C-alpha cells in the first residue's frame, strides 16, 4: 500500500468523522459550522494515523517515512488539542455557531431519553426549555453580529467565574421572548 493512499485514507476519515459529529443534533436547522468540531476531527485523524501506522508498520517498509508519520501525527494531535482546549481561534460568532449544535444535542437527549423518575424528567424539561431559548437567542445574536461586528481590538470579556462574580439571573420564556414549547424545525 502506498503512502499517498495512507494519507488519503486519513484525510477521508477525518472529513467523515467531522460530518458524523453532527448526526446527534436534534434538528437540521441546528447544524452550524464549528471550529471546535474541526479541531476535534483533526485530532481524531492524527490519532487514527498513529493507530493505523502502528498496526500496519510492516506494510509500509520506509522506516523514516513511518517515523515521520508518527512525529507528524503527534505534532498535529498536540496542536489540535491546544486549539480545542484554548479556544484561541474562537470569537463571538464562531462560539455561538459551535454552541448551537451542542445545545441541540442536549435537546435531543433530554427529549428522547426513557426517563422514569419525575425529578429527572423535570431536569430534562428545564434543559429543553433553556436550550431551545438559548439557540433562538444565539441565532438572533449571530444575525446582529454579521451586520454589526464587534470592533477589531475589542477586549475579551471574562466569564462571571473568572471575575469572581455571581452568575447571571435565570431567564423565563417571557423574558427571552421565545416560546420553547413550539416545535423545532
């Protein structure tokens, strides 16, 4: 088997894994591009390259090329992991685009899980309510920021936890202006 075929296998698998990460969204309208999912797919592709070259070492006789694949995969893994953990490339809009499918997963699991305990059902219903409301809010904010972007050079705003402040007050359906009972399309 050729090294170019190995590279095509890894690249194809990485792209497929990126797409598969969206299969657990609740609604097609919740599928948004996510930088974090991209970095996660790249990370998984690097791990796959390590595992595959490890299992197929004898099929690829060029020891230097194999060591290069291992070194490259480790470097890509470390870089992708840093990008995931630091969120260095994620700004206002890309943050919300990543959070919409994430919230959608919470809706799907909270709605479709076979919950029997009333308190657990209440928690799941609260999660559904909050996630539906927050998805609608994020879509509005994305539209606003696409028209009126945050100025270049604006400072990063710290989370309430990093500021040592109290969390924001909870919202209700009325305050958010969103009917969370309405079906999601």
